[in-house]
């Protein structure tokens, strides 16, 4: 395009010098024609920019490292002379990284034409995309006409979920005093063995509570209560380092994969646990994980919350933990270690720290207040076997 622009300017200059030097009708005609073409392409580009329709399509999600594309559809009545320049702003809400994605499209045919723009999936997170600028440039490159289009969207890059085989070595057993009952079910009296709910199709008639049915004038079924051990807490204490190097990005991805893999391992063993969500290093929410639906919701919330840059456990986190009931097990998955914060965290329960790729892990492996499980980045693949917590 720069070559076309330079050729057009050079041709106009030669035609102008020829007209001044010769001062003939022929040289005047050549000079007029050389000026006409830039004006023609500029007007044509302006009219095309007003009539062109551009649609964007971005949906679904992917696992880190997989291919993901955004589709752009361009509709016009006739062929386009020139090209389209677009600039997108991509922000990863998980790491806070903001990058610009320049896109150049050269649609030549009339009618509807589709383009697939590859997106970055090298780091875990919820990535929002915003169109900052769209410009139509004519065939010569002299005029730039803005396009009246806008786009805002997002796509999720999930961590891969390895199979993690965990077992507890020092975990206390659940007690009735530390059990809570499912709030979605009727009859939350902790002194009773059964809960009450409405009759559903397929329930056995022997489960009907006939006295309550006669009282409420509707079929009421009793079923066993489901105690929930909420004393097992899972925390992700990673810090953002995706902007620094590919090595730091790989450590963060592996730590996120090991975090969700550990949660799935606990769920597979029937250990109902609570995931403490953090935003900018501060615990803001507690997500009980009791079934597969809770697990999927937890992952969606996990990748959308921003990570801190330097702190693993903050003072606000300690206040939140102290307000909770006595914890039997705290599992912290991180890619960075800070001794002072971890010693304070170990006061609230039996602490196990799973660290991925941290260079200073050897300096913390002999501490007595908590256990450190070092996992290399390469080992977080399809499975992590026999991880003792």
C-alpha cells in the first residue's frame, strides 16, 4: 500500500512538472488525469464505507493452547478497492494483561465475505475484546475513511484439567457439629435424620410422609439429609506474571490447571469443599463445591477474577478466615511463596501448599507449620499421581 501511495504521488509530481515545463494541452490532460484518480478513489472509498455492513461473531470457549477464532463478515454490493484496518483491544481479566490486536482485511469480492481472525489462547482467563478503530483505506492509500461499526465481546480460556490423585495424611475427620444441611431442601432441622421435600414423579410411595401430606394437603416426601463438610477450604494464591515471560505464563497456566484438578479430585472422592475466590489478592466470595454443576460454576468465576501482583495472603483474608468455623484442612495452590503470609495462614487449620514452578520452594520445604508440595511445570500434564496433602 505504501508503494501504491508513493507511485501515485510521484506520478502527480512528474505530470505537474511536465505541464509547467511544456505548457501544452497534452501535458495539461495528463496532469488532470493524474489528479483525477486520487480524487476518484477517495470518493469511492468514502461511499463504500457508508454502505458497507460488518458483523462480528465470537462465541464459545476453549482450553488453553487450543485454536480459537473470531469471525468477521463483510457485506457490500460491489468489489472493494483497497483494504480495511482494524485495531482490537484484548484484556485478560484474570492476569490484567492488555494487548492490541491489529487486523488487516482485503475483501475483493462483492456480496458476503467471511474472515476468521485467530485469537490468543496462550494464557488462562476471561478475555474481553473491544473494537477501538476501524478504517477503510483506498487502493492508492491516500484517504482513510472511518467505518461505523462497533464490537464488544469476550471468550473464556479454561485451564486444562489433569487427573489429580490426592489423599489426606493429616486431615481431621468430619464431626456433626461442623456439618451444615442443604439449604435447597425443606426441613432443615439438624436434629432430624430426614429432610422433607415435594413429591416428584418417580419417587417411591414408601417415602411419602403421610402425616405431613395430610396436614399440608399435598404429597410430601422424606429423604436422607445431606451433611456438608465445609471445613475443607481450597484457595488459589497465584500471582500474575503473564506479561513477563513465557516461562511465567506457563507456571500460571500449570498452577490454574492443578487448582481445578485438585478440586475435581476432592469432588471425585466425595469430599465436599469450599473454594475461596479472590480478587486482587482479597477473598471476596466462598463457593461450596458439592456437585459437578458447582464445579463448573466455580471455574467460570475463577478465571474472571483478577489476580494480585505480589501478595498471596492479605490481612483481609485473615479476617475472613478467622470469621469462619474451625477449618480442618486448607489447601493453597500457588506459583509463588511468601513465608510470613503462609505462617499466619497455617494458624487457621492444617495447611498444605501446592506450589508450581516457584524457584524458592526449597527454602520453605522444612517448615513445620505447613506442608509444601512442589510440582514442576512439566509434570502438570494429563495426570498428577499420589499428591499427599
